[in-house]
C-alpha cells in the first residue's frame, strides 16, 4: 500500500520517526501525513535517486526499511461496499476511516451542518434521520455526550426543517464564516467516534453499494472501479433521466475495442456528464472527483488518490456477492 498525504496511523508514525532519525523530519511524530511529512519524504527520495513524489510507494518503503514489506492496505480484505464507502468518505471529509466518521462541517455549501463519513446534512434532510435513530436506539450514549443539549439534538433530528436549518446556521452553532463552534463541534465529533454511531453510519451507507451496482448494469459497466464511481454519484445525487440519455448517446461515439478501454471510456463519459449537470459553482469540483475514479488516480482537494494501491479498487469485474458494507 502507498502511504501518502491525508493518511494517519502507525505506518505514518513509523515513516516520520525514520525520517526524524535521518535528520530529514523535524516536527512532531503525530501519525498524520501532512505537507511537512510529504516534504521530508521528497528530500529522502532525492537522496536515494528516486522520483520526488512525496508518496511512500514500494520503492521508497524499501529504501526506508530494507527487508521489511510495505504495510498492506486495511481495505485489502474488505467488501467492495466497504472500499467504496472509504473512498467516498475520504472525498467528503479529506481523511480516511475511522477519523472520517466524526467529521463536522458548517454551512459552506448551504446545507446547514454536515456530519459523518458521507457528510449527511440538514439541508437535504439526510442528517435528521441519523440523529433521530441515534437518540432512539442509544439515548444513554447521547445523554453522556450532550447532557443539557440532548433535547436540542432531539429537535434537530425532528421534522421542523425550517427551524432546524435556521438554528444550525445561527451564531449558536457556527460563525459567519461557517466554522462550527464549541461545544457543538466537540460534542458532534465525540458522537461520531462512538461505535454505535459508526455502526448507524455504515448501515445507512450499505444500500448505496447495491444502488451503485444496479446503476452499473444500466450503463454496461462491470468493474469494481465503476461501482466506486456510481457509489460516489449516488451519494451526491443520482443521475437524472436527461443526463442518462446524454450519457448513452455519448457511448455511441466510443471507438475503442478493448473491453478495459471501453470501460474506462464509459466511466469518463459518466464522470463528465455528471459534472456538467451539477450546479455551476461545483462543476469543476465534481469533474475532478469523478474523473479521479474513472482514471484510477488523481488529486482531489489537494490530496492524491490511488484507487488500486490504497483502496484496492481495480478494473476487475465486480462480484455482487462481495457488495455488502459491514455495519
């Protein structure tokens, strides 16, 4: 597995400590692969006559830790649904599980607040059911986190959408530049770290894998990477009928004959048409994100993605029996 910017964990700490021992990393060993760690990796790569990518690939790992195999991806034995869940979650939050389960964002996109690995939100009424289920099934956990604010969480998880949106956008919950304030930031983050809330999030995401596979069938797509693309599309907004018609028409212009080339060409068309159907302010963002999946590599919000070496998502045909997302 490649180890790169945006990752956290023991492998990152091991790399930081080694670079520190070599005098190439002077910051704290904090297990978070940020720009400082990336710069130190580039310096090491230059000293070893390697291409300075800042990514600890197999060659760089071998130079850092001779005789020690690179760490396996934590998704190596995961279901296809779990792999797609992790990838879309990383796009949404900028970090990988489990940190992505507790991410909280403000009203930068007009959705009030967004929470969790797939950034369920108040504006689209996707967060309310999650909060309502959490309070209903695990009131003791919620009470231990929210205390006197528990009734407010009940109300946010209720049915009065206009009042919910008004409250979460107010100075009681976030600043004018859309930064969620304390104690709400800390309480919601704590909620996302609980195993109960993580299980609910995983359960709500499980249906997306089945929907993504069904969508692949509609467009003649067969690969794991295509499921990841449709999973990401389904999470943001399902393809509308007019856009579907445009996609299928574009397919007719494909001249490739190799099955894998056809697969990638179709994914590129889907990615581009989905982006073109987004709101103008989000077109470029959606296109980069979807094209990264179609191409298998790319940079989204400053973070490099390698679907095969990090998320174990390839052009191999997907198996429906391996679709489930664990809850």
